[in-house]
C-alpha cells in the first residue's frame, strides 16, 4: 500500500496534527481537548481540511478516552455553525433517534405522536443503516402513514402541516452522516454518534435524548448546560433510543435553565418481559388503533411520554406526568394513524 503525501512539505506540520498529538501523546502526556480546541477540530473536519488518516486517528483516540462535556459542547457548536439554516417554524420538542432498535419495536414513535396529538410540535432527527440488524425510525414511518422529509424545507412544511417531522442527518449535515457510516469500517462508534444527539437543529426550547452507556448521561447533561440549552433531558433508553424501558427503573438527568436535576423514575412492572421474537413494524399502527394488546409496548409509550411531559412542564410531578400520559393514551384518536 502506498500512502499519498499531503500538499505540505515534510518540514511543515499539518494544522490538525496538534489535535491528534493532544489526544494521543501517551498515558501521561495526553489530555482532553479544551472547549475551544474541540470547536476548532470539528470546524476543520467539517470544512474538509483534515486528511482521512487524521480523521481515523482522531475518531479512535476520542473513542478510547471517551468525550468530555467540554469537548462535546465544542463539537456541537462547530456543527451548528456549519449547517446553520434560517427557519420560520416553531418546534417545541427536539427528539434524537440515532441508535436503532434491536430487541423491541420503536414504541417511542407512538409516544412522540401522542404528544403531537395533544398540541406539542416534535422534530425528530436521526441516522439509519450504520449498524446491521437494527430497525431505524426512517424505515418504519410508512407504517404510521408518514414519510421522512428529504430536506430542511420539507421538514418545515411537515412541521407546520402535521406537528411532526423526521429528517435524516444526511439531509442537514451530510459530513457527520458520512462519519457515522464509518462504523462498519472502524468497528466502533465514534464521538459523532454522541454529538449528533445534541444538535437540536430548529432551536427547540426542549430536547430529549436517549443513550446506551449510562456514563454518557451526565456528559450529555453537562454539555447541554455548556451549550445553554434551556431544557434538556437524557435517559438510558431501551436499545440506546429515547425510550423508557418499563421493566427497569429509569434515571433521567436534565437541565432546566442552568440547574442540573437528577430524577429516578420507577419500573412499571415487577417482572421482566422477554424480547419479541417477531419485530413487525405493522404492530406500531395496530397498537395505536387498538387492534392488538401489548402491556410492555403500552407501558413504554406511556412511560416515555410521561418523561417528556414532565420535561415540557405539562405536569409538575412524576405521578401527574404518568397520569396525564395515561389519559392521553386512553383518549387517543385510534383512527388517526395507519399506513403500509
């Protein structure tokens, strides 16, 4: 294999080499990036000023040490500056969906639609296809009668018309989407999988995120505070998606106007449910329409909606939020959703 040299002479160090050196200079010499360094690094990556070998080294060095809140905030700021677009639509709740589901269907979609039916505008963004054997949001929308937006403009139109839209990261920040697609090549997720959850493209005053590794909860929480996001909640979601698992207690870590809040939500069952053998996305509409019964799924929908309602300030206590979500679910328009 022949390595092609970049345009700099051997005596001239590439500007990004400094970033790699900070992260990779041994156990004693390396350190995390500062907020400003992280911002500069991501700005260079998005501008196409980084060589592929440097990007690979950067992604894996970050993966080994794991991101700090300061690094995440710097990355997110650079990304938001890069894809900045003007919009004339009000979004209440930003909902990230990047993990995909493997053990259960994405019941959280019904939670989001339950909020939409009751007056909350929800924008969902995500990526699809980066991990095999997972069900991604974009691919199941048709079962509920929705189509994914293909552009920011179309997303705005959908938000105005129906109070809900899903837009793939590929359509508003394709470079970050391409980096996510490197997962099968590198064999590991990268910091991009983390930072995209915090992007909040439409500047919604409320945002909700799911993570898989519990240690990332506090990192997201503190990053949101550094980014001055007014109201954000993060939980260890089922499969890494923004979905409460009703079989286990759920720690929700949030930010409300600069105040950090940790809140433990109880398990909704005393027993564990076995994972579904047949993940048929048609069951999403069937559950909404009352054509099938599934206590795990219904509890997932209500439990996830309850966390969102508490975040949105629609209820002052966990109990009130759960009661309101239950009321929403029992009173839903069962004829509303159905598709393929």
